[in-house]
């Protein structure tokens, strides 16, 4: 099927730099939370490992309000369940979820 | 959250925010910072909140639900909104009572209606008159 | 009180329009929004019909075929793990459909999560109900529930046990919280007892629950069994509820 342009094709003043690669240790930032975010409460302040680099896109806090912005690199970050939940019984189990670049800092 | 104790406290407070059918009027001039944080918390972020085992079930899809899904997707296809805006509206903007109380696709169609009015594609009066007119089509003869 | 009537020469009856007691508030609102949108030129009835056609074409059979092919063709499996979106085209699923740039909600970033004997994946979207519709169709009601979304990330072994899936502690359970634009599906371990099976035989035991990760495929298990809540006006049963054709 011929690919046609998506409505509201994103303008970007250049892409934000991708700061991380697979294997890097990162911590999820706990930026102030109002109105909308896709960075989960349970992950904020927790450290994990970059499991994959996925795509570049607008951050959800911008896209949800039709704000134009820069495209950012998204990453899948893997956590030990024991680091997320104090009472988690198994050392082995993990959880992974996805964040744009700005939500992560080096751990 | 760097302290897991703060996360625990947030879960406690958020877990106690239940849809209120009636509450006595309560003038708060100040609220603790932890309560402020809980109030600001986007309702859709539920991962890790406590809940009980239930009997999970499937549901046969209603015609209106399929129509709703298609309407919402087609509105995005034609550039009126995007799916992220839909999620913001249908999963957060309507507040806890409607978020936890309305049917899944009920939130979708509510969000589409609200968006059309917010963005001045239709007036609220137009929407209300149309609803009344649709209802009148189904009145008993 | 509505009465049915017969057309001359036909003898067929048509179902009377629902009365005010029968039509629900959501049915009214849905009709109102759709008609207003069309009246204002925001989309056409033909747009709605085309997208409906796509929505009615999807289902978990595509995912089952994808898994069966990966189980029998190691080179395909490698391509699938390297680029999930591209590999889907080999089984006739184009993530760009029906708009040319993907559906507004499902995007075009499909990734397969490969299970091994010591690693089992299970998928949830804690924030809403993101789901790989082009491969699996519409999500089940329980997947959308606040209950599943609250519990699976924190108590996965307990929730899986409720589905009848109990894994030994040596197996790592990895929860995928599908919270952005990637869409995921589990590629389960091919069970023993399926040696020399055809792709069709294999696909038959790969049910939707296996591809979410709440069940494991095994010979003889060809259906996900859950109670089904019936609809009041199911799809295609109410001509007056149907969108313009």
C-alpha cells in the first residue's frame, strides 16, 4: 500500500540527541506530574538497563496537546522487579517499559 | 520517586480516592503536599495499585462500540485529533469518577464529543440539539 | 408500542426501530457524534465504512500464523525478531493499512517478544489498553480492565496463576508494559508433542491468550475459555444501529 503522509506531519527543530545505547544503566526521572504523562509512577526514580532503542517521535506530553516539538529517541528500559516493588519475592523476574530520552538520566 | 516509602504513601492515598456519589461540602484552605501530589496524579497511571482477584470475562461487542472505535480512529485519520490526544481526554481529563465508572467505549465517545466542542468543530448547543433529535427518532409511535 | 409489519409481496418482517426504553444513552451519543462529524465534513460516511471494513477483518488468526511460521522457518523467525513490522508483510499483514500510514492507535512499531525455556513474557498496557490489533484483533475486555492493568505489573505470578498458568521460580517472568508506540506480541516456546506438525496444526494451538502471555500453547488446547457477557445490540444484529453502509 502506498504510504501517504500522516495528518499533522510533525515539524521538528531538529531531533533531540539520543544519549543512550543498549546496555546503559539509566534512571527514570521524577519530573512534576500534572494533567498527563506516560511515565508511570512505579518507575520514577528507579534504575534499569536500556534493552532496546526503538524509534524517534514526539513526547506524549506534547502530542497529547497537539504541541509541535522535537522528535526524541525512545528506549525500552528493563528493571528488576525487586527494584520496583519492595515486597517482590523473586530475584529473577523483570519488567520492561518504554520512555523517551528526556525522561532518562545516566544512573 | 527516589523513596519507595513515598510511592507506598501515594498508593495509599490514590487507592482511597474513590468515585463519590455524595460528599459533604468540605472547604479546604490547605492540603498536605502528599495529597496534592495524589490529586495531580493522572488517573490512567494505575500500575501497581492494589486490587483483588476477579473473574475475568470476554464481552460481545455492541454495534455502537464498533461504531465508536471507528469514529474515533477516522477522526484521527482525517487529522481532527490524534490517538494520544484521545488517550489524554478519555483516560485522564474526565476525572476519577467517570474514569472508573464509565464503560470503556463510553469514555471514547465522550472524549470525541468533548474534543469536537473544545476545538470549535461543533457548538455545545448543536451537540445537545442533535442528541435530543436522535432520541426523538426512537420515541414510541 | 412498536408493531412489526409486512411488506407487500415479500412476506418478510423488518425489525422495528428500538424504542426509547431500548436505545441506550451511549447509542444516542454515538449516532449524534458521527452524524455531526459527517455533516461538518470532518470525515465521510465512506471513510467510516472503509475503516469499519478493516476493523472487521482483523483477528488473532494472523498472529497464530505468524507464530506457526516462526516455529517452522528459522530464517523467518530471525527476520521477525529483527524487524517485526516488516516480517508481518510475509504473512499478508501490512501495518500501514488501512490509511497508508498505519492506524492512528496502533502505529507501525511491532516487536515480538521471544520466550525461551527460562524466560516467559506477558503483556499489559497499564495506562490504557494498547494492543497489536493488526495481528490479534480487538483486545479482550479483561485486558482493558483497571483490575488487570493494576495487578499484572506487580503480582504477575499471582495473576498468571488465576489464568491457570503457574511457572517454576527458575523461569524469569518478564512483564512488558506497553506504554508508548511499540506494539508487542509473545512468541511462545513451541511445545513438545508437535513434531512434524503442519503450520495449520501449529497455528490452531496458538490462541490469543498465548500471544498475550497468559497461557502456554500445548497440543489439544485450541481455545481460550472465558465467560462471555452478551451484548444488548451486538455488531450486525441491529440494522437501525448500524452506521451508514
